[in-house]
C-alpha cells in the first residue's frame, strides 16, 4: 500500500519519531510546513521530506569548522 501524500499530526509525529506534543509545537510555531483542514493539522509528505533534507543540510553546515 502506498504511503499517503498528506499526513495527519499523528503520522507526522511517527515519521519524525517525536512525541505528539512536540509535533503540535513544531506545527503551531510554523517550524514545519503544514496547514489546517477543519481545525486539524495536515502535512504534505513531500514538504516534510524537503524540510528534513533542509534540517540535515543546516546541521551539517553548522558542524563544519
């Protein structure tokens, strides 16, 4: 079965391997790209994957000296 293109907050938390409260905080603070549908958070998988890639690049750049 293919992975969904749009994730729920629970799926985001599982993908990032963080707690649900952390996922909500990231979303509410605009730290991860998401949108609300009927008051519930949704996240496009491709946006989250791009965000993960960017976070990885930033972490690697920060570690260079």
